[in-house]
C-alpha cells in the first residue's frame, strides 16, 4: 500500500487504549464486540460525570455562554436524515456543555467515554423517532442550565442519559438491529 507501519500501529494502539480493539499476539487485531455490560458501564459513568459537568458549567458560565449553547442546539434542530450530521451535532451539544466547565480533566474523561460509546450510538440513531426526543431533551437541559436551576439541570441530564441507554438496549435486542450489530463487529 505504500504506507508506513508506524502511523497504522500508532492508530491501533490508540484504539486499543480506548477499548475499541484488542491486540492478540500472532493473531492480529480484533474489534471489541458489542457488549451490553460495557455499554451499561459507559452510560453509568456518564450518569455520574455529566451532572458534575452541568453543575460546573452553570457555576462557571456567563449569559453569553448560555446563548452560544442554545445556538449549538438550534443547529441540531434542522437535521433531517443525515446520520453523520445527527451524530456530530448530538456530540457537539454535549461537548459544548463539557467545555463550559473549563475542567480539562473532566472533559478528557467524558471525551473518552463518548469515543467508546460512538459505535453504540450509531445503532441508536438508526431509529428516526429518537431524534425528536433527543432534541426535546436537549432543549429542556439548556432551559434549566440558562435559568441556573442547578439540581434540576443535573437531574435532567441523568434522565436523558438513562432514557438513551434504555432505548439503545431496546434497539440492540430488537431483531432489526441484528444485521447492524454484525456489521459493526466486522468492521
């Protein structure tokens, strides 16, 4: 292929560090299988950490920051059937909240959790009706953050994350998701 092994090895090491692949001596690299246990652990960690991010964001932000957060969300409201755009804008919204914390350690941990759960989220976003629920949830979170309602905003982000996990589990266990899971495992 004419490509040096060093950047490929580096990329595989990064994927292994994120738990997305497993390196097996003399066998190669295998994509980590979809795991309900892993998915649940990731979302549970998000339920612990995202409320902290919401509380820190409220404490450290200005009204200008809240306007920018709403603008990030308003962009999401215009997405239709573009899966990649929906995923990107969903991520942008959550990361806009994380960035308001100005806490690089917290942002780094949440970024890692998001990277580990991206493949699960792809399955979830195959359900078009979920888009409206997600956007509605996001608007509720922004309204609570903007109003300075700390505990309500923190509770709402937990509820949003738990609802997302429950719906994702339903999709994973549905028969129509089986081909998607096989396809993702074989990438």
